[in-house]
C-alpha cells in the first residue's frame, strides 16, 4: 500500500493537481490572509472535497508553508539568473525582466501564483524558522545584485534598505498589474525598469527639505479617545493581517482584559473602521496641506513622502498598510474603504504631472510612477519589521531618495 501511494504521488496527474491547489491557495491567502482563507474554498475552486485536500496536504499549515516556499523558490530562481549579469544595472534589469515573465505565466495559468510574506509569522514556529531562513538567504542574494563590489559595514545598511525597497516594489507590482492585460506586461515592464533604475526626479533637481516640509511638521491630527487600542490594532494588522489581529492579541498587547476592550469599543469591526478612519484622516490631512502651498511637483512629492514616513514612525503612528484593506470580508464596503488609497494615488499623479510641466520630474509613465511611489510608502511601513534598526536612521535619504533618483543612485 505504501509503495502504491508513493508511486501515485510521483505521477504527473498528482503533481498537476497539487500545483493547482498551490496556485488557488496562494491567491486566496494573498486576498484574505492565512487565517481568513478557507480550505473549503480552495477545494471548491480545484474541484475537490475539503477532505480530499488532506491527500495532498495533511493540514492547512502544510499548504501555507508550501505556497510560501514556492514563492521563495521562484525568487531564488530569478535571482540566480540575474546573478549571471556583470553589473548592478544589468542584474536589476534582468531580475525585473524575469519577474515579469513569471507574472505573465501566473496570469495565464501556466505557473502557480506568487504569494506575499505579509503574515508568514502567523504559522507555527517550526514552519516560520524554515521560511524566514530561506527568505533571509534570498534577501541577501538580492542585496548582492545591487552591490558594486564587496558588502561592508559602511554600505550594508544602505544596500539593505534599497533591497527592501526593490523587493517590496516587485511584490507591489503583483497587486496593481492586475488592472493590466497580459499583453501589456512587456510595455509596463519597460517603464518599471526605467523608474527603478532612473527614478522620477530630474537629475539636476536637489533632494532637500523645503517650506512644505515645515508646514507639514506643524500639521496636527487630534488623538482618538481610543488611541492606545488603535495603535495596538494597527501594529497587529500590519504584521498579521486583519484575520490574525484578534481581540485577544490586541488586549494582551495592552495588558487589558477583553472586557475592558469591549467597554471602550463594541466590536473588532468597529475598531478596524476606526483604524481606517485614522489612516484616512492622516492621508487626507497631509495631502490637503500639500495642495495649499506653492512648490514644484518634486517638492510636493518629496515633502508628502517624508511626512507620511515621519508620522508612521512617530508616537502618533503607525499608519495602516494597504494590504490590510484588501482583507475586508464584506466586499460591498471595499470600494469605499479603499478611497484613501485611490485618492493618494490620484494626488501622486497630479504632483507628477505638475512636476513634468515645471521640469522637476522626468518624463515617464505617470500612472506607473504614481503606483510605485505609493508602493514605496506602503513598503516603508514594514521597514522596522524586515530591517531592524532602520527606524533609528535617516530613512529619508537611505530609503525614500533612491525611489526618486534611482535604486543605484549615489
């Protein structure tokens, strides 16, 4: 019996079904989070009963682990191809080229979906150790792609921050590229490569604080009566997703009882709504303040980027990551909930257009550039998690500036 089972599991039919399960599961875990995605839905989409899934994966954690490992292996494979190139610029270009090929294969169903690492920490430690060890090794290899020579104590943090920027932009592409047809991937890839390598600022324009920065520093958003709960909830949602941020965990992080939680806030849904409202108020307030003041497109973009990062890492922060909003279970509410993101993206386009007209911004694809600036801001919200110590350094120069002047800029 054992020999028969082993033989069957080596057949193409078995492997094809297993790959189909990983493909569907990766998409659902991305969309709903690890805890929010149901095995029953995975089974339904691949034409199996829920119990039949256990023939391929004994439990849900095994399936999550395989989805994450598939993604790591994909990045390892892409990195290996990029490592064959002779300069950092060629390596970055090759990495993006190969990644977009995989995106096209994922879109047409010939390659299993690539998954985010957003809430990988929610797995049992026996899984997370393997996943994070592999991720760290992959991250170091990608960091090596950006290095022009040896990595030393002097350039390690700079390269680490740029690697985080690079990988978060690559993963962010998976989200917004969904609005483009597979046929347009090559065209969009050209602009992504251009913006990643050359940035969006005109090369002669300086990167420096201006009067808009001063005005934004004076902007104040009143604290909520539930500020402590909001801060704890946003930290957990950013780390574990909406499903993983339970009332128990939020209460424990504040050293209060569940009864105390419910005394202040009626439900988790109400708390999440407050978290979104808080982030919306910050985004709306800063953007309105930028619009009120004179300045070049680059000055406005730079000041807004710096202000949002400063707020996130301040005592008033953090801000809610975009990925958390994608896990709203009631999709009738989704369109309204993501309004702050849509408006941020639209304002970025306005500032880019103004900058192209006044000469402070290079001529490039406005829509792609706006998405990448939003992706840079969104990626910065996990810097303290993936790059320990980054909250204590000049993130403006080491992380934000390379988005505007190019990943490999001085």
